[in-house]
């Protein structure tokens, strides 16, 4: 197995785990503000974000353990990310947030390309049959 495949799965898994950890920290800070006296009530977006945190952590685990479903979930999340970030860049063009979205767009595209490389696909589909 090449270094690109072997090291890449650790990096991609770390990206998804970091995404989940940052979203989790955002939820904690949001909950602290809402549970304070005279704070807002819990909103649906908090629960949706909590679901996204669980999906990101599950995806990271699937990537790190060479599971087919981990690769498929990562491709699905990256596809959604590419579309959402492209719309976000279009809407916020020229702002600081727009520049951050460009970085996120490039990262999402890079991960998608890595996941679709033939040696990477072969490694994910071969690992499940052996184990």
C-alpha cells in the first residue's frame, strides 16, 4: 500500500474528527448561553448540529478503520460540502467569511479527489473483504 493511501486515511480521518470536535465545542458554547438565566430556548439547529457531530465522528471512525461505509459517508459529506461551500462563496464573495469558505471548498474537493483515487478505493473495498 502506498504512502498516499496509508497516510491519507489518517489525515482525512483527522479532518472529520476535527470537524466533529469543533462543532461539538460550538454546541457547548451555544448551550451555555441558552441555559443561562433569560437565555433563549433550545432550537432545532442545535439538534441538527448535534446530529452532524455524530455523523462526523462516525465517519472519522469508518475512515480510520478502513470501512466501506466510512468512505461512502465521507464522499456524501464532501459532496454536500462542495455544493454548500460553493453557494456560500457565491453569496459571501469578497468578505473574510467568503475567503474561509474558499479554503473549506478546496479541502472538501481535495478529500473527495483522494477518496476517489483508484488505490484508495481498492484499499477500502479490499479491507472489508479480508477482515
